[in-house]
């Protein structure tokens, strides 16, 4: 547990300026790096202003926090964030597990690698999980994270980001074709229409 009287903890709290999401993400980074001192060091290594100066607004503190955390993610974790930007209502969890990429291009990942990537994103409070009306788990990006991820995705590689969008739309089309063949051509048309709508 953290000591509220610890100097590094005080500096991080001052840096967050009371922003709830920034505080959550900082807590995730502290847990990941195992110490508030390491978090302060990482914030400085990002090349941004020293958080001890109290010159940040809540918004700029969040941006600094997001930028620092994004640099800590591996390609697999970043890919999943970029993929989720295509689903405003959230992505069904099993869609997120279908594809991934590495430096050599697109490839399948093991179930362990997939679960680890999602767990890290949850640890940093980047993801939200909710059940839809059908009982499917849907994952979505928290708050202002989508705009941040889209901006960084374009900076990383427009070509890759375009391919990720194609993958997302292909998965939606696969489900649409499945629903059509499985239900629209049977006596379960109402169920199929309901699935299409959500």
C-alpha cells in the first residue's frame, strides 16, 4: 500500500490536479512499475515538463499521463487500443481476440498473449467492460482516450491504422453474414434483426 506522506506520492497527487482518470491511470502505472518514484522518473523521461512544478492543468496532466503510459505499451497492446477506436458502442470481446500484429505484419497470437494484453490495458484503466442486452461483454475505450489513440495511431503508421480499420469492418461483415445465413433464412428473423441492431 502507498504512504500518503511519501514525497513521490504527494508530487503525483499534485501533478494529477484532482483529475479522476489521471489518478486512476497513475495508480495503474504505480502498480505496474512497483513504486511511485519510478513513475515520477518515467514522466520526466517522456520529455515533458517536470510534474513537481504544478504548472499543469487537469487536461494537460492527463495528456502527459496518457503519453507516458502509451510509451510503455507493446505493439500487441497498442494494436488492440487502435482496433477499439472503430467501435463507439464497444467491441464484443471475442472480436478483440481474433487478430493482432507484430513487426512482421498481421498474425495470430496465443490465448495467453491476448489475455495479457487486455489485462495490461485494464490495469492502466484504459478499458471499460459492460454487458449488452444479449449478455455479450463489450470492451470500450475510457473517456478522452479515443481521440488520443487515433492521433497516435496516425503518427505511428497511417498504413497500419488503415489495415486495422479494414480488419474491424471485416469482422462486422463476418457476423452480418453469419446472422443472415443462420437466422434470416429461418423462422428466427426477429432475433437476427435484434442482433443486427446491437
